[in-house]
């Protein structure tokens, strides 16, 4: 009984896999106009994602660079005696 179910399952998977080869986009039809348009769209989206990631990286680098700068003298409050304000 178990072998019969396993063989039916295996055959159904093989038949479904045969139908998956019918897609021209997945199969790689090189002479189709749709394939060329899909390639352009993929490169455009790749460029858009990389520009966003590059912007995040540049902003992070800018924050890191500005965080390493010393404070101006008027911004330093650690050396000032604040007892007179109590």
C-alpha cells in the first residue's frame, strides 16, 4: 500500500515537472522580445536596489565621519563648573 502511494506521488511529480518546461521565460527563449524586456527590467531593478543600498551606505559613512570629529569649545560642558546653577 505504501509503495503504491509513493509510486503514484513520484509519477505525479514527474508529470508536473514536464509541464514546467513549457514556460518560455523560465526555459530561456533567447530570440523572444519578451525575454529581452525582462532582462532590461531586471537590470533596472538591480540598479535601483544598488542605488538605495549605496545611499544608505553613504549616509552611514557620513554619520560615522561626523561622530569622530571633536566637539567645538562652546559645545563642551564637561569642564564647566555647574555648581553655581544649583
